[in-house]
C-alpha cells in the first residue's frame, strides 16, 4: 500500500492527513499554535511554531503508522493566504509573520490604490485590501526600516514550510495571486508594481505551479522521521483553492458555500479571464491554467456565535439553529445583516455595522435565530448574484461545507435562497484533502486533478430548492439588498462619533 500526506497550515493549527490510493483518509493529526495580538488590529504568529507543529504531527502520524517509513510517496501543502514571512540573508525569519487577518495596513492600501489606479485590478484582478501581502511589506518598510534593510526574500506560510522541508525556496502561483504583486493572467511577478514600491526583483522568489515537484524531504529531517525512501514534495496551494479542490469544485457552474468564522462563496472559472472589476476575488487555481472567483462575508459563522453568546448562551448551537424551524421564511418580518465586523463582498466597507430590521413585540428567539441564518446566506448570495450577472454563470450545484452544512434546516434554506441543488460531502476534510490530492497527482496515481477528484471526493446528501420558498426568499432578498445603502451613512457617522 502507498500513501500521501496532505498538510494544511491553518491560522489556529496545522493538520496532517494520511490518504491511500482509494482516497480514504486513514489517519489524521493536528497541532495548535498561538496567535499574538500585540495591539488592536494586529495579528501575528512565529513561523518557528509552524515548523515545530508540523514536525510534531509528522512524528505522530509515523509513530501510529510505521509503514509510512517505507510507503509514504508524497507530501503537499495547503496554507493560510497572504501572511508575510520576511527572511534575512541566512534565510531565517526577521520577525513574526504578519497574518492575513491583520488590519494595520489601511494607509498602505490607500497608497497602493492611489499610485496604481485602474492598473492594480487590471494586473492583479483584486483591490488593495488589508489582508493582502503587499500592504504588509509597505508597512514594514515604513515602520520597521531596520528590519526591511535586512530582508533578502519573502515567502508565504506554506511556502516557508516547503522550504523547511526540502531546502528549496519558491512560491506557488495560487498563493502568489494573493500578494498583489502577481500578474494573475500572465502568472509572472509584475515588475511595474514591484518597482513602483521599491521592491527589488531579488526579493521575489521563483514561481512554480501547484503540482510541481519542488524536491524531497531533506536528509536530516528524513533521518529524524525514520523515512527509508525519498519522499517527493509538491508545491501545493492556497487554502481556499485546496478547499475547493477537496470539495470537487473542478467544473464550470459548480460553486462552494463555505460557512466558518467567515463565509466564502466560491466558483470554478475554467481557463478564461473574468472581469469582476475587483468586486470579487479572482485567483489562480491549483488546477493548471485555471482560475476561481470568490466573495467573502467577514462574519458568517461568527455572527451566529456572537448571537448565541450574547442572547442564548444556555443553548447549544444545534438546539439554537433547530429552533428556527418555529419561525417562517423571512423570520416573521425580521431581517439581519451580518456586518458586525464590517464587510468585504460586495461592500468593501470596514465601518458598516450589522442591523436587525423590522423588530416588533411579537418576535421571539426563533425569529431572531432564523433572521441570522437567512442574513448570513443572503450575504453569500450577493457573491452568487455578481457571478451570475457579470460572468453569466448558472449554478447547477453548490457544495456546502463548514458549519452551514451541519444543519438540515440551514441546508434547505441555502437551497431555497441560492435556488440551486445543495450537496454535502460524505467526509469533509477541507483544504488538507486538496493538498493530499495534489500529492496524489504529483506521484502519478492519477493523470489529472479532475481524475483524482472523481476518486477522492464523495458526496452525501442533496437538498433541492422548493419553488414556492424560492419565490418568497427572492422577495425578502430584494429588501435585504436595500439595507446597506439605507444604513451606510448612519453607521459611518456613528463610528466617527464614538472614535
């Protein structure tokens, strides 16, 4: 028997999956590491913690499956996007990594937008947002010049992990697409952007595809792990791209709805350029020469968590969500916008705030809960509508993953609001499975990623839209769409008055 390992380097932990040729996850392990919030809006991690945690899970997996010492063929990665790892001349990190959810770089985003104008979206397909890597680089240049003076290269988290594992340094394109330094269509570093901001070509690592063999596990680590054969390492991909692959989003008109702390509505885009004018993210996929688009709701599952902890702490999530069946479509005339952390898609607005609209004395906890579930789903529908309107997409099927896939009631709400068949996964393994699939194709188990998906991705339940419910939800959704413009000025003025 032969195996591959998919490693998912997340924000809170690293996870490793051992997968066989049938696509069965035969073993998994995870290891947490800390986040550092040294100031409001700051979010950092020590890259050394990633390495220690990854080494720990590899040792755990091999200890439980000693046959891996001889039968492990390949390893690949999924990783958190955008986070900046600056390296010195000895290829050691100069400081903690600044993470994707760090929001200290508003000024730098404004500078990028002002200097590049329309060329930014033409080249990178994305707007300058705090999460991206280039604003973090510019922040270091301005606020930590002594650190910047020592910088010789930069990497993203999973590429730094790959460097540690193999000794070879490179950056993979689906991740590089989130730096604001990559020309997404050309798949090359954009030197006009780099030179505009004083970034020397020598700082930019070589670019590789997701399936590229970037080396083997280095001899010192291989000996420490007890590996008796050379294990090939493949470049891997960005977490959202790997999650899409692990959910089988490998064909046109298939989407993915992922509801975690944040929410993502993602679509496979094939080989053609789509001009979303920066209103949606447009990135290189891990599938060669293809792309994916996605919209983001900043507080999806977080809205439900906030609501429960504030108003229904004594109830479990399952009981709270189930209680919303006692309400009706439209929550008996109650609307909720999940803007409690600002919003990303379609409203790039850090100052907008959430609302309950339509409250009256008849409303009870089940109405509020249903309004939250519906509001989160409406927010994700905003991204679906843009894909349909701008690119003419027609979603025949949407794969639901994350917290939104754990409730049959919520899954049916998704089917009715999205007006599409919703399917769930038999076993949801997220980005780690996508990373394992890249390794499986890399070692030659399958000729293409799509062939691998047919074997590895197994679907479970299906939920179909109800025509009457679809019509009712469409009417409610049209009202929901008015809330942003009706509350924007008030929210901004309130924010200014209290800060």
